[in-house]
C-alpha cells in the first residue's frame, strides 16, 4: 500500500483549497459510483458536496449546500493544525 509520506513532496503536489475540495468530491463520487451508497447517506453527502460554478464569478466555486464550503475550509484548517486524528 502506498503511504503518502513515503515519497518526496514537490510544489506540484500542493493543491489549492478549491482543487482539494474537487478531489474530495471526485473521491466520494467514485465511491458512490462503485456502489457504496447502500443506505442513502453517501447519496445525500454526494449531492450536498456537489460543486458548481458561481454564476457571479466563473473562477469561483459554490456547493449545492452552501454550508459545505465553510465546513470544508474548517476541515482544511483542522488537518493543518491537528494532523492525524487520534481515533476514527
């Protein structure tokens, strides 16, 4: 199994918050596509995470549920400040 810490990181490895959010959405979407949507919770998550172009700014991102972008930024800050979770 590949450990993300086993390789050297380069500047190209860094993602903006926007690109990282899109990567997370595509990860959840791939899980959903493979059939991991049994009880519907992943379906709801996938829908609420849904990225959309901001009609007021073509370079900006909106989410189906507006709170998700704020939640995402908080998660990014937690990842930066807290690191790995102590429990799952």
